C-alpha cells in the first residue's frame, strides 16, 4: 500500500538555523510529491511540488526540496529559518493516476527568536 | 479571488444533532475533497468527488454523507453527530491534472458536546 512517512514529529530550532524535514514514501511507480505548510490557525498552503524534471525544486519563502528516487525521499530544506516559519509541515504523495493524495502525519516546527 | 470557501467557520452541536457543512469553489475544479484534521493524526480523507453527481468514500467515511449536485459545491453532512466527530474539517479542490495541487479552504471547527 502507498504511504508517506515523516520522521520528525516535532522540531525546535533557533532563528538562522538550517532546516531539513524528512519525507519518505512507498510506491514504485510515477509520483507527484508536495509539501504543504499550515501556519497556526490557518489552512494548508502549497510550499512546493515535484512532478518531473529537475529533482531539486524550489518553492516559496526560500524552501526547497530534493526528490531522490533511489531513496524514495522528498526532504524539505531551508538554509536559515525565521520565527515566521513556525508552522506544521505536511508531505503528500499522488501515486500514479490516483485521484487522492496520501498524506504524512505532519511535522510541527517551532522556531525560537 | 475567493478560491475555496467553507461555511460555517465554527459550530457547536449536541450529540445526535445533524448539520451540513458547505464548501464552494470558484476555480472550476473537477475534484473536491473533505478531510478531517485531528491532533497527531494528520489529514484524513472522509469523502471525495471527481465530478458533479459523483462521490466516493475516503478512509474515514462512517457517520458522514456528501453530495455534489453542482460542480462548484460539495456538501458534507453529519446525520447524527457524535463526540468523536469533534474535529477541524477542511475542504479542498483540484483540477484533474495529476501534478496540480489541492487548494484548501479555511476550515470549519466543529465541536460535538
């Protein structure tokens, strides 16, 4: 069965620290991968997506993610976090032509000023 | 540009009461989804629709019904509310193109007493 695993459930960082959030998936075919962010009290917003081509994708607010097919991974990175990055981050997979997204459980990021 | 609009934003019900949550999108999207979000459990798909007049069960459909009589609207109904249905409900929509993201509404916070 398809699944998405986010290894870090809670991450606490200081401002200017580097961030990497792990996302691994299980599916052997064509994938579309997404990272969403949910700021406190708000709805989910798309950070970035991968569907083909360059495995290093850049998103909004300085975030990027690298698709490594051999590792079934799509880790999210940011070189220097800000207090405003405090949020919950969700990785999601669309497997093949499936109409549904498979969601990770999310990672809660707290950035201390 | 409204995007995805959910009404109401908050609601408190007593056990056994019924209610309907409304989701409206103005992006002419074919697909629409209802999720519930609970602490530590990420997003779980309740029901979804791939077009007007069609609906399908997600991973947690019990206790909920849906209807998609018009392309732009997707209604979620609770026939007899239970405390276990206390949650934040999110509606989302997307085109049928696999690499396009889902767009989310602001959510409905529902409490069942």
